[in-house]
């Protein structure tokens, strides 16, 4: 396909709403993750000397999440994995401020956050490839750009939240609200995708 034809996918509500899913999810993640070290130290009372090993554990959870995502996509489909991982992320972020001062529970919740966050990545990429197989290189490139835009936006929003409240405690609630917008975008994309598939099947049948 020509480059001009590939860019027509930007007129697809399925793809555009999917890109909004990526933007809001990464923005929400960044609202907390950019300031994760001060959150663990100031809110969860974790010693600075333990930060590096805890980050390593989070990385392991992320790797497990990626592996589980691949298995789940094959078994249940990309859309279901996206929905499941995003719902888990919303819930975990909403719960975090309620366990301020509880180091163990807080770290377990952040581990679940990492698991769900890394489950979403491969599922989202697979979903885009399925929706635009002939323009997969372009749509994945756009998705990567949106990821970085979301990370920058979330970091800025998280910093503003801290400046307004003089604490990182409430960043997870802000992040949870933003990720809810990602979930809404996901369901819009899924609904549009099903409608488009139904119309295509009707045209083929006629």
C-alpha cells in the first residue's frame, strides 16, 4: 500500500479510539510511575537502601506480565486482555492511597500494577495489527509516538498534582481516573470494531 493509503487509517474510529486508549493508559501510568521512588519512600515508608531490589522485583513482575499477555492473547484474544489488564490497573491505583503506611500491601499493589501494565503492551500491539494488517508498521509507529506523548503528559500532570497538594499520596487517584478514560476508549474501539466487522460480513454475504 502507498503511504497515502496507509494514512487513511487515521480516519478509522477503531484506530483513533485505540490510540486514545494508549494515550490515557500511559498518561495514567506516568502520573504515578514517574514519582514512584518518593511514593515508596514517603508514603509506603520504604527505606532508600531497599529501592533497587524492589525495582528489580517490579521488573520481574513486568516480564511475567508480558509472558502472560502472550498466552492470554492466544487463548482469549487481545481485546479481552486489554480490558482485563486495564480494569486491574484502575482498581489497583484506586486502592493504593488507602494503604498509605502499609509497606507490604502497597508493594503488592504496585507489583500488580506492573503486571497489568506489561500485560497491556503486547495485547494493544496485537489489537492494532488485527485492525489494520495492511498498515501495521504505520499504526504501531503511531502507537509508539502516542506512548511517549502519554508518558510526558502524565509526568507533567503528576508534578502539578504534587505541587498542588505537597504530597505524592493522591497521584494514584488521579492516575486511576485517567486510566478509566483509557478503559472507555478501549470499549469504544471494541464496539466500533465489532460494528465494522458486522457490516463487512453483511456486504460479503450480499
